[in-house]
């Protein structure tokens, strides 16, 4: 009888958490349809990298319009003025678009491996880097409790809170370096559903804007108020939020073909470093028009003492051929790096699930010859309120993509 009472208390606690989250969502005015500030663009469609490019173009204009005697706070005021005058978009909203475009729902670089990663590995004729990575993944599965589970969870439901901050933009002209912007931030929340294999749905609300993304196991798509609905090109890849400690088996599967690069200290912890990278054919499928994806690499840092994943970093490089007004071809590179600290592991139905973390993203723009470069730094602090496995009634129909998804939509990555 005592066990039944405790289980009921736990269920009631989860219900109260869900109720609080839903109350916050209904009280927040959301922008789910087309963005009114973008209506003057007509039927023009932009991809995510074009949004980032426009961001840096505006920042460069701000930098060139100010002199060395203007303080950072004055530059911020100029930033707001230029946004309002030239683009009819408030600077705060433009910052939020960049934050959600980069940190809202990024994808991992490679698809999940369908092999049973917990099976016995034959290490004969396997390079030491690969066999070491297999051993580290086995330790990770044991540390999170995956090896003790007799049956895998059919689905998962998670709610969480986020705070996103656009820290600063650094503009370099070769000799002088200027820093622009203030730490403007927004708080929000998200709901995540997952059904194996490869089906997930995310709703993220930040600053009055709602981003929805999902996958039916074949197509990955995303909807934002300013870009509409877009399908991701290339192989179907998992959502990065899921492999940040929410689903240990998916994380282990992602590193099933990893290589061990050695050891590195993260804070006070000595870690093993594993690396996985998208192959050339896969990244070429994600290229579109003037934007060519060069590489996408993921690094996992597994604590030697606990065996848990405590840091995740991925680097995404895109080359864009730009034709200015003089018809000369200019090559510009965009490198997006996201590093996430992962912690506060708690037991949920026998699995250790990470409940807290912090992600720092850097978008770096540079050319082949020019000394000029631009760098923007963003930050996200996230926490998990509730995790529930095997939710009754959840079916595959919940993950059907929107009807307006078409094959020629722009790529939603980074």
C-alpha cells in the first residue's frame, strides 16, 4: 500500500509540473503565423544561413557608421536605430531570430546507427582509436543504467525551461576590432516528444515566438514565423537536444562509429574525447545553391570517473559564394560552433537523465584572403522540469509532417 501511495504522489507531482508549464504557455502571446515585419519581402524565401548573413551585414553597417570614440552603449543605440530605419525590424527581435535560428533546434551531424551497440564487439583488426571508443561507450551505457534495462522505452515526453542571450558581436577590419551589442536575453520553455526510432516533435516558445520542429523518421522539418515551414536536406539526423543527456541510448548510438582522440580536462574532470564526423557524400546532400557545407563534426567528452557525458561540441562549416554589385565572386566562410556543458544527472525510471546544461554558440564569418572577420557569441541556459517514459496513447500519427512540406525547401541547419 505504501508503494502505491508513493507512486501516486510522484504522478501528482508530475501533473502539477505539467500544469504549471501549460499555464505559462497560455499566458504568453505567441507568434505562430507569418511575421508581419517580413511581409514587405513578398514571396521571397530565405534559408537559415541567409538570416545569419543578413545579421552580420547589419552589424557591419553599424560598425562602419560609428567611430572609435563611440562607446559600446552608444553603438547599441545606433544598432536599434539602424534596425528600425533600414529593416523595419526591432533589434531585439532580430537578435531573437538569430538565437532561435542557431540554438533553437540544431541537428546532430550524422544519422543514428541502427546496430545494437550493446552487443559484444569483436576488436580484432579494429584500430585502437575505434576499439577504445567502443569501450568508452560501453562504460557510458553502464553508467546511465541502459545495460540494466530489459526493455527499451517506447516513447519519451520532456518539458524544460530555456534562457537565451545574445552576448556580443565582434567586427574586425584587420587593424581595429569593435564589439557591439548588449546582453539582450529572453526566457522560454519547450515540450519534447520522442518515439523510437527517429521520431520526435519539439515545440519551443521564447520571447513570444514559437518554433516547431519534428521528424517522422524520414523527413526533418522546422517552422518559424519568419521563415515558414522548411524541410531539412540530406540524411535524417537526430535533434541535438535529445542527445544532450535526455536519451542516453540515442547518444551512445550516435557515437557508435566514433574514434577516441585522447584525453582532455573539462573543468575539474578528466575526460575521454570521442569524435564523429559526417562523411563527404552526406554533407554534399545538405548543400544548396551558393551555400556548400564543407564539414560537420561532433565531439563528446565522457568523464573518466563517472563515465557520463559532460560536454558536447560540434563544428559546422559552410562556404558561400557571394556575387557583389561589381559581379566579382567573393567566397565567404561561416563556421558555427556549439559547446554544451551537461550535468545534474538524476534517476528517472532507472536511467540517469541530465537535467541541466549551458550551451555557448559562436558564429564566425571570414573570407579566404581578407583580414576582415565577424564573430557573434550566443548563450543558452536550459533545465529539464519533467521526463516521462512510455506515455500511453502516443502514436505515430503525432509525428506526421505538415502538409506544406516540399522537397525543394531550403536547408534548416546549422
